[in-house]
C-alpha cells in the first residue's frame, strides 16, 4: 500500500488541478448537484476494498482501463457474442506494451490475466453457493474474497515494480510462488462445480418457451372464439 500511495497522490493532485481549472466538470447528478469526476483516474477506497480483481482493474488507472476495454477488449469480440478468453489476454498484453518493454511488465500483466480468468470461474461457479446461505456465510465469503484479492494484487505487483525478469522471479520464488500455485489449484477445483449462469440461462429459456406456448394457446383460443361468434352472427 505504501508503494501505491505515490500513484494515489500523483493522480489525485493532477485531478485536483484539473478541477480547479474547470476541466473536471461532468454535468449534474439526479439530485441536481454538480459532478466533478470527468477526469477521475483512481478510486483508492474502491481499490483497497475490492473483493475481486475486476474491482481492482476498474478503480485503478481508470482512463487507460476505459480505453483498453472499448478499443481492445470489445474490438476483439464478435458482435452479439460472449468475449473469448483470448480477448482478455490481448487486452492485458496491450497494456504491458503500453507501459514498456521491461520483462516485469509482461510477467505482471499476463499473470493478472490468468488471475482474472480464475476469478471469473470462481464468481460463476463458487460464489452463487454462498449467496443464499445467510448473512454470516455471505460475510465470510466476502472477507475471504477481500483477503485473496489484496494478496493477489500485492503479490503480482512485485513483478511490475521489479521490472527485470531475474528480480521478478527471485521475488516470487522467495514467496514460493504461492499465488500462482493457488490460482492453479483454485481453477482446477472450480471445474468440479457447474456454472450457475447456465442454470439461469436454462431457466430463462424455459420461461421464454412457456411464454410462447401460453401465447400460442391464447391466440388459438381467441381465434376460436371469434370464429364461433362469426358463425353465431
């Protein structure tokens, strides 16, 4: 966190300077209050309390993240299709090239792509198991998610700060690569749980099918009633 403070201070001071000059105005909210978040580039509280890596990415270097999402991630996805896994890796690889050609950048961003992939699997397959088990169970899951997210971000950021291949590997080796190994283990274990999204899609398909069938029955009944009325007339 101490290392991140230099980024927080730089971005927040730059944002304050832009607001003083009037460039941060972003219209008004629903209550009519002025918004000054047009040039916001970091949300320290959201970053430090993120319960998943998506929250980490969305609250850090927000302008660059917005550009990468719209001009790399979405552009590598076919219209109407779910973004493929390689779109995520292409986005993080582009971010690595954006920062420079140091090996530590590539190690960090590709590891982040792997961690994000695992986090997506956990969110789709394991998280739904804790949502309807009571407040205590949900809070327990949120606490574990917070600790895991902070540990992963701090561990992987070592490669970003170390820059060189040797220093990055030496740092992670001193920690026994515990995050990389943990990500691999969690990914394998998550495959034993069926994705809950498929069940939701199946339920939606069932409701949609039943609605169409019910509408067809109503149309047939309506047509039959009208035909009977015509005969009576």
